[in-house]
C-alpha cells in the first residue's frame, strides 16, 4: 500500500516503527535472534500467542495490517493490537526463560 496516500496514518506508523526498530525496539529479538520461532516451537505456547507471532512475523506484516484499516481510529486500534501482541509475546518468552529481563538482578 502506498503510504503517501495515507498521510494521516504517519503518527501511527512512527509509533509502530519505534516499537520494532527504535532504540529499544523488539525487532532484533523477534527476527534476528529468532525469538518468534522459539516461542512458536515451544510445546506450552497457547494458540492465541501463536496467532500473535503471525501478526508480528515481520515489521512489514504489522505495518500492512495497520495500513489496511479503513480510517485513522481503526489504524490506532490495530496498532494497539500489534503492540499488545508484542508485549504478550515478550512476557511469555520471559516466562519460558527464552529471554532475561533487563531489570533482573544477577544471582550471586
């Protein structure tokens, strides 16, 4: 979809891009380190989280999902769905000990 025809969606897309590709974005963990594949392959991963993996399989898929919204309100709603899926996946991966929280203190 041509983003130039949807200039009103640009704030939504900026927010989405920051969550994935920004300084603290999850893109590296999700795609470069294979976190989504590890979550998908885990026997205990619920189906709803496997669906979340599909939604954020790539930045382009997430962006296209948001851009397919009929209006700005729905675009923000879809963006929140993507961000919620992202947070749910990160929490689940931490629960499975696939990632370590930055706030976790090392054991002595």
